[in-house]
């Protein structure tokens, strides 16, 4: 899980600030601008995003891709760009699945 990865990374890199949270919570808690974010955490070199892939996976052929739940999952992927802007990160790593873009 993402929290296990975050805990392991933090244990191996204790000097590094590691945030593991839903993208909506990240955006709500960290201010609308990179300046607000930098006040809390300083400069951010990297932002890693692992969005839910159920909406894009070829394994979900029988799913209603216009359902509210599925559309919500698809839109989470777009929030990554908002998070990049808010954090002011220099590099963004976005996990991708075939068929996503």
C-alpha cells in the first residue's frame, strides 16, 4: 500500500519530509499557491502520484465508465496537475496504465 511505501521511504530517509494522503486533502491543507506550500515544507524536488487505475484498466470492460464513482476516479488523475502546481515540485512522477492517455 502507499502508506507502507511511505513509511519505508521515511525510515530509510529520515531527513526527508514524506506526505502520504489523498490528493484532495493535500490540496485543501497546503494552500492554493507554491508560496503557501513552501512556507510549510520548503522547496519540493519531487511529487509522486499513484492514481487509482480501475477506470482505465482493460480488465474493467464490464464497468459502467460513466458512473459517478468511475468519473470521480478519472478526475483524480487530473488533480495531479493541481498538486504539481500547488507544491511547486520540479519533477512529477505519475504512475500510468495502458489506455490512460
